[in-house]
C-alpha cells in the first residue's frame, strides 16, 4: 500500500534543535532497558534497519538478558543495571520496555543523560507523569518516540487521509475492540522453570512500586497487578486511543465513562478481564472501546469509523471502505394516513425520489473498497520513523505530547471504573479535572 499521509508535529513540542547531529552514514548505537518479550520483538525490527546497532541489554531476569544478547549474535553487552547503560556516552539511544511503573523515572534519567528514547506504550503510569516527560523533552532537546506503532501503518495513514478528504462525511462514532480468550492473552504467562531468587532481581523490578514479598507471578505477570500496570486500559485501549486520535485528528475526550469487571481470570490477577468505555470528544464524535478476555471472535475485534457518507473498518491487515447508500422509507408511516393524503404524498417528485429508487432496470453498484497492507509491519516502520527523527532532529510520529494524551485516556478509564463515575479532562491544565 502506498503511503498516503505525512507525519505532523504535535502541538506543544517544538522541533528538536538541541540534540546531537548524525550524518546519513553514522552508526547509531542503542541500549535495551528491559529486554523481555516485547523488547525482543522490537530488537528484531531494529536489526533490520541499516545503521542502527544494539550494543547493550539489561533485564531484572538474567535469562531474558542472555536471550536478548544471543539475538545480537553475542555482540551486545549485558549490563546489571540500567544506570550503567545511561552512563555510557558511547550509547546514543535506548529502548525502555520495562513495566509501566518504571517508565517515567527511566525516561527522565535517559533524557538527562543525553539519550534519545524509544519508550513502549503506555508512556506513563499516572497522568501527571506525562507533563513531567513533556517538560523534560523540551528542556533536554532529545527525541522521544512512544511505541504505539499502529499510526505508522499504511492502513491508518490512508484512513486519516480519507477522513480529512471528507469521504466519510461527518464522523460521529468510532467503535473499537480488543478481544482474547486464552490465559496468555489474559497475561497469565508461563513462568520460566529456572526462575528463582538467584536469577531474578526482585528489588530492581520493584523500584518505585510498593514493597512486597518476592513473587514470580508478580514479576512475570506484572500486567495483572495495579502496582505495575493499568491493565486492559493501558495495555490495549492505549493502542485504540492512539489510533483514534491520529486518524480523527483529535486531542483528548472531554469526558470518559467506563465499567470494568473481573469475571473469569481470577488467579494471579487484580485488574479486570472485561472493560468497556465511552469517550466523548469535543471534535464532535464518541468512541466506544471494549475488551474481553473471554471471547475472541474475529468478527468482533477490530476498528470501525462511522460517518454520514461512508464507513471504514479494519480487519487484520485490511482496510475496508463502504459508502452509505441510504434512502428514506416512510411507506409504513404514510400508509396509515387517509388514502388521498398518501396518494398526494407520493405524487410529490421529491418524495418519490427519496423513497422510491428505481429497481426495475438491472444495474450494478460497487459495494465497497478494500486495501490490504503487505511488506514490513508497523513495528518496523515505527522504529524507522524513530531513527529518522534521531538523524534529522525532527519531531517523531508519536512524541511525548501524543503519548501523554493516549496514556491519559487510559488513566481516565481506570479512574472512572474505580470511582464508578464519569471523569472529565481539564484542557487548560492538560490533565484530569479534579
């Protein structure tokens, strides 16, 4: 699919002019902080990009650090502590792919150390942290890219262009879902059989989180616990929100209402396994986000953008566009009138045109348009965008402001669930209204 949109500069973040300059052929080095499953997927993308080399890895579980090192052909060095990576002046950039509760501290320290940062979503563990990171990016003049890669897909770029061109008419409703039906999908991940107090650095994992007794379940299934994660909202909804904001050119909902329950996956878990949220946007549309870990019907998972003139649906790697072919059908109403009034109504050419389209002549019409994306997936293209921003010192696709607003929506959802009430956004302060 041909690229059909260009990345814009998010409001509030000026193009970077302070950071280090790189030549087109300069090698850029990268350290990986938190080299778990997602980080190793990112490493695969990095290793496909010429001029970008992973030279350092670290993780609180030694087994993952060793596997990450092996993925580099043994060339990357294993560091015991992330501060050692940040303190190495020969390392230009870092991936931060740790549990959410570490994101702010590591991001601030990395920026202060002069590193450009690729940070996995969500950017923050709390809403207030987003404003701190935005200020730090401005102050330090570094590049920070958040890792919700969907907006770097050709399908979402094409959808954004179609919406801007008015092909959907007035868009008033967005419906998006993420459904699963397995233990792994519910983050009840298998635990490595060799994991123990000897090779898991529990204190390094806890960091700023509340102190608790050693627990392999908490370490390897951290998304299931409020101490380290926001559950479905921050892991899955944040992707849906980032895509919604990008395609709809929206900033933040003015109001969020949500409900969440834990129905089935009750072992090794605190966060809900079923979540629903309504986000009301001042741009003039409502988004309905939903997720359950108790069914994964392919027909029900995806993304739909509904407008008065057409709709877009995402199914897997496909984008489907369908025009609205609507006509009035008031016959059942008009037939209840007195007979002469009914006859008079349908003698009016305007009413006949609106309600009685000709079906006597055989004809054909296009039911819709379908595009399928192929080639390198969006994780790769998102990382390529990060590298381009590092080289050019231009604002990346998903900068700190974009990441702040996507994560803040997730935090609003969780706040609404916990308080059983609607939550509002303070646009003047760029944070949740108190």
